C-alpha cells in the first residue's frame, strides 16, 4: 500500500476478545493497532478482488479455450510428484 494522507474514516465495533487478539497481533508485529487492522483488511480486500476474474475473449479465442478444456488429460510427472508429497502444514 502506498503512503498517502489518510483522510477517510472507518469505524468498527469488536468484541473484547477480538480486541485482545487484534492488539496482541499488532504488538507482536511492532505496529499500531490501526496500521495492523488497516494493512490486514487491505490485503484481504485485494485478494478478494483478485479472486474475481473476468475473461473477455472473442469467438475464436473462446473456441480455442473450449477445445483445450475438452482435450484428454495428459500425464504430468511434475504434478504427480507434487501431489504425492505431504503438505507442509500436515507434517
């Protein structure tokens, strides 16, 4: 996020438990609670917007894409290797 003058104001209410968690997370991140919440919310908003994808294609591009999707699957050793490994969060 670029540095700019903050002129808009947002307000929110939280439960006491949420406040404790947010303050602690901000503290361990060495940031103010405002900066922590704003940065976290901004990142989540960007990701949400990036997940909304719209593909505008002409007729021939559309047909080419559908043809690729209709092709039979092909062996992919790299993917087989990747999916055979244990996920890092499951170790």
